[in-house]
């Protein structure tokens, strides 16, 4: 039975992005051997959306209060690459990783799988 998910972010500056994930986002990590760091993520959920184009995968960090989260991250020197926009399903923004890649964040405005836990 499936008991977890493993997400890979490909980076043009993996070392800087690893440091960012650990030191700025505060995620604990383990060395899987040979310097390959794997970070513990908060709980996750998965959604499957229809598409008329090619299949793809997306990754978003979720938060309860996107404005407070962005304020906390900018205080740590993080650059906001896309300001908050209302997408009906959630409030969406992106931050810049040291490699230059965007990392999307969103505050859901819809029921989430976490609502099942209660």
C-alpha cells in the first residue's frame, strides 16, 4: 500500500536550493548517502485535473495565510516572483529559489483532504 510520496525538484543550483529549503523554509533533512539530501515535507494531498494538452505535474506549498507566510519569507530575504492573485480555488503566489526557479505557494479557498482528518 502507498504510504508516502517522494517529490523531486530538478535545479540548476541544487546546493543553493537545498540550503534554502533547509535554512529558510525550515524543513528538516536526512542525507540519503553521498550528500543526497531528502527533506521531510508537511502533509500532502494530490489532485488530478483534466487537460487538453500534454500531461504534466505541478508542486505547490500550501499555507493557511498566504500574506503572513510571504511577510515571514520576505523578512528572511526571499524574493516574491509572483504576487498574490485570486484564482477562485485559492490565493496563489510564487517565491524565487536561489537557482532562479519559481516555487508556487497557495492558500486554498476550497475544502482540502486535510478536512477528512477531523
